[in-house]
C-alpha cells in the first residue's frame, strides 16, 4: 500500500549558498604550513646556524675547537661502540623472539606479547634504576650468588640499551615474518631443502627489509638515548654524545652553547643519516606489505621441546621485565641504602619523605601532570586535524607536512632541547618573550617532540574507517561538527585515545629534553628522579620510580579494558 | 533536473572524465553503465558533491552547484545516496540510521521532524524492515543491510537518489529481489535516480534511460531497448549486447562480410555510425545455425556449453571466434563439427499495449 506521504509531496527548496571554502582552504593550508615551519623546522635551522657563528659572523672556529679535542673523539668512539653493540643485541633478541612468535606453535602468545611491549611504556631510565637494584649490593643476585656484573660500564650500558629497545626490532620483524607466504617454504621443502637451508636462503633474505628497518630504528633510539648512559655512564666516566652535550650545557663554559651546538650537529648528522638509510630500506620493502598476515603457526614442536621453549621464553621475559621492578619495589622499602632486606629494616619512610616532606616532588608531579595533560590535548586536537587532512587529501603536500613534523622526533632529545633553547630564547632577534627558564618552554618542546606520535595514531585510526562512512553522513545532511560527533569520533575514539595515552605517558616520564630545559620551580618527574640518583639518594629515586611504574601499569590496564569495552558496547564487535 | 555541461575531471595527469554533457529529468531512472575505470564512479561523486570538476558546470534545478571554482557540498544538496559497501555505521541501530538524515537533512519536511518515529516506521515498512529497528548492522544479513542503506537514503525524500553499484555486494538471488524493490521505491518516491553499475542486466531491467560510458566518455544515451538493439558504437554493441563484430562493407542497405565476399546480409537495424565504420554487429541470438550443407559462412565448433534455457557455442570462422546462442530445441552440434552461420531476418517490432 502506498500512503500519501510517500507520493512525492512538495519538496522544500532552500536557497543554495556557495561555500567560500575553496578560498578559505588555501588560506588554512598556508597558515598550517607556516605553523609547521615555525615550530618544527626553524628551530633545527637555528641550531645549525649557531654552530657556524662566532661573534656574529660566519666561522668554523667552534668546529675547529671541538674537533681538535681528544675528549670529543673518545666520546664519538664510545657512542659508536655503544650504539652498534646495543643495536646488535637488540636485533638478535628481537629477531629471535619475532621468529618464534611468528612461526612456532607455543601457548600464551597474547601474554608474551604484552610482556614484550612492557619496555615501551616504562621509560628506560626507570628500567635502569630497577636493574641497578636487581644487580646491586642488596639485590637477589648478590645475596644468592655473591657476585653480580657491574652495570656501570660499557657492557652495562650496551646490555640495558639492547634490552630496552629490542621490542622495536620485534615489532618491525614479526609481521614481516608472518607475511612471508608459507608456500615459499613449502616449495623449498619439496625441492629438497633442509630446515636450516630454508631459514638461511628463504626466510631471512625475505625478512631482511623488516630486520634492517627495525635495526636502524633501534640504532637511532640507542644513539638518542640519554637516560641509560646518564644513569650508568656519568658515574663511571663513560661519555656518549648525548650525555656530553648535556654536560656542556650544565657546565656553563664560556662557549657552552656553541660547543653543544657543534656536538649536536655531529649527533644530528649521524641520526639523520640513519633516518635516511631507514627510509630508503623501508621504501624498498613496500612490496611485502601487500601480502596478508598469516597468523597460524608453521612449526609444531613435540610436547617436551615446546614446554622447554615456553619455559625459556617466560624465564627471559620475567627476568628482564618483571623481577627487576619487583626488586626495585621491595628495596624502596628499606630504611637506609645498604641495609639487608629484612623485616625490621622495612618501612614507608622513603615514600613519606618523597611524597610528603620534599616539596620538589610535589611540584614536579604537578608540573609533569599539567604538562602531560596540556601537551596531550594540544597534540590530540592539532594532530588529529593533520591526520584527517592526510587521510582525506593524500598527496605531496600532506606527506611533506608529516615528514616535517617527524624531524623533532627523529632528532636526539638533547639536540632537540638545544634547538628549543636557541629558537625560543629569542624567536625574533632582539625580542625575548621570557619562555626559556619557565615551564612553557617545556610545553613547546614536548608538543614539538611528540606531535608526530598523535598524528600517526590518529591517522592509523582513521585508516580503519571506510571513506563511505563519512560520505554517507554527508549525503544524509550532516555538516562538519555533527559529522565528527556522531560518526567519525565514535569510530576512531579508541585509536585516538591510544595515541593520546602514548603522548601522555611519554611526557609524564620524559627525561632527556627536560634535563636541559628545566628550571628551578619547573622540575619534572624525570628530572627529580635523576637528581635524587645523582645526589646518591637511591632509596628516594626507587620509591618515586616504583610509584610511577605502578601508575603506568594501572593506566595501561585501564586503557586495555576501556578499548575492549568500547569495541563491544559501541562498535558491537564480538 | 540535473544538467552537466562539458564536465571534465582530472586526477593529476589522468583524465577520468572527458567533457561530459548529460541531462537527467525529474523522476527519471538513469543508469550509468560501463566497465570499471570508465569514469562512472567519478561522475557519481561529482553529482554528490564530494569534489569539484576540473572544468565545466553542474546544475541542479536550474542553479549552479559545481564548477571549477565553486562547490555546494553534499550536505547542502537535496540528495540521498546508497553506497556499494552499504556504509552503515557500526555503532548505530537501524532506527538511528533512519533518524540521522531526518534530523540533519535540509530538505526533511517539518511534519516528519515533529514525529520522527512515525516516519521511521513508514520508511522501514517501505523497505520491508519494520521488525528490525533496534538491530545493529553486525546483526543484519547482507540483504537487510542494503535495505537499511536504502531506507536511510530515501528517508528525507530527496529529489535525487544516487546509487553506487548497490547490488554488487549481494549474491545473485538477492540481487533479483532487490531489483524489484528498487523499482517499487522509484515508483513510490518519484525521485530522480542515478544508478551506477557495470552489470548491463541491472541497467536494462530497471532504467528509463541508460548512459553507456567508456574511458571517461559517453558512448551512447538511450532507452534500454535502443541501447540493446541499436548500438551506435562498437563498444556499446559488444559491452551491452555481447555482439559479434563482423567486419565488412555496407552497400545499398546490404552487408557483405569481408571474409566472405559472396554473402550479402539484410540490414537488421544497424546504426549509421557503425555502417560507416564497416561493422555489422550480430548478437549471439541473431545467428541461424545449420549443418555443413546449409547456406552461409562455414565455421568449426570450438566449444559447447549447455545453459539450461539455451546452448552456447563458440564458433571459429576465419580465425575469429564468434559466440552463438541457440534454443535447446534446435539441432545440437559437438566440438569439431563444421557448421554454417547466417543472420536471421530483421526482428519483429515489439508491440506495446
């Protein structure tokens, strides 16, 4: 039956206005480009400029001075040894675990994956602190074996760097392994190749782009790391470029900034060279990305062997990522450093001092929290806008913007901190807005550094949404805000929050950039823990760090629970 | 009424549409038919307003909606759209889907806005889904999803209904049912439907007017019957009618195949443009087939496919492969047999009551 309603009634005719958006869009694009250049590119140029200026004119005097010193070359040599050593360790660990996780039939892969990712959310200086306790005088190894390796050494730095960054290699290679079609292996098998032969001739060559990509990323991260060489290297007089730059600035020599700038350029050149190499390799490896992931195991071990392998993996994961933290937590309860771990020596005295007596801690917590919230909100909004532009208008312009905002993240933290000082001390020659020396320089630095994380997070979330979802909203009459509120935001929310949480955690526990940009009254959590450790108050730093680890883990678990709930309740996924 | 004047669209150096001119009348069901990459989806996106043309103008009801410099976005146009992938929002119920355009579409009637529940019920009844309004998309079958997508598009009763291959994600049987549904909805809403498809069966079955496109250009515009029986270009003949394109010469209304100069065929309704190119398009069902001793072109049977209603043969004639459809009651041949082919005399004109 056809009712009257459906028989085309007189249609409403609104007056159609032309949206002037075509012109506005050009203006917005221009403003966007200007902001990106101002915040992300100009600071890097300023740093390079400063290294070649002496008393207002072009000169290579600083380079000559710095490069002629023996200390510089010792530092460069240390940097290269440590970076290469830790990268090799990260690759060996990462590739082995990735291969097992991709191909071998073992139980509990979900939990294993969770433990592998743990070093991602716990900052490396806290991991270092935990390991210092684990292998220290009152630690379990010393009391059981009576001897423990000395972490305050080149080997110790390499070990902790490798341990902290192997998840990067794992992350890059595990999917590459999964994407290698199993038919290739079967074809080799029917052609008579043995297992060893297949691994060496088929699997590893095909996984090479992934391994190289992950390896180079680990290389960059090792090069950039400040926390580990600062906690372990400075007391042992082992310097790498990132800590050497820090010492220049803190030491306040007559030409401290210029010298630091030269060293930063040195470090930046190594880092950018690595980034370039990585880009080249990833560009070549694109072919493998089109193949689908094969999540089914390919290697079935006999019961006994499988149990043995599972035991080895769990032992490794527990020893590397759980036991040190438990040790740290336990030792933070000891009244005074050096006392044995016995009931009568335990108390909450350290916690009481850190959180109730010392004013610095309270203000650092407050500062870090505020900075983290502000950075997250700014990145969330601006980063999502940028990701949306990249998603809707893919092309040279949006791609270039992303490359530009990646620069501050790819640069070593110490270098970026210097860039920030030079760029914001006098943004325009002769005008000092008074940002340096306040908490605001930290905010700018954090946003600049971690912006790309949110862009990537939001972009990945948007990629999951079919463009027709949005188009359907528009043909249903929804304009800008309604479209975002009712359709896009509910669909990308977990992805957005995932990116935002990463930014939040990064800022909350940031050490490298903060250690150069903090000022009295504007300390952050990382800076306070670092200064406790430098002053020898190990029990205080461990107490603070233990609380932080607990908070991070709680946050991570809450997020996991939230996103599962969201998918079930809102997205109706089963 | 929709009018396109010299509309072109370029993506970088690739031209997706070459100066297209097209008019669609009120209440008309227009099918845009062509192979993938022919520009039909680009055309639909331009009509929806998702992008502006590189040159040319689009008018709706006499006012300019898109040109190189100006664009009225989709949310300000009086349109509805059905997507190939359904594009249902996973976090909304069927009811939410229908209410959404009622609330936001600029052309929803005020009385519907006042009583949205009644309108939703009415629309869902129209598509046969009145029992399911609190379901989520993940709880619906493919056919039900498509009905929701359809209901969402027609709920505010837009002037223009755009459909982007709406049936291609459904299985064959469901497609046949949905054809009838869409025809009925067209009758009930009297909307101007622009229906993009690569399936000539769908276009022939439903449309008032078919626009055949190839490589960004319009090949032919006409009624389904004209497109099928009187193709004007070689592309339309082979794409829509699956014609065998016989090369030869036209002289005084009779055709002589190049490979068989002693044969002459009558005019079976071939367009002037094709005559000038020296083609005689013969649809598979227009062949008369006889054994070796019969009159006509001699060829060898390459393959035989029994199809229930008909038997399909592929015949090799002078190194060309021609398709021939024969009734199951006619004489059967086997692969390797030599047969003779001739063109059936001009068909009877259809009679409309």
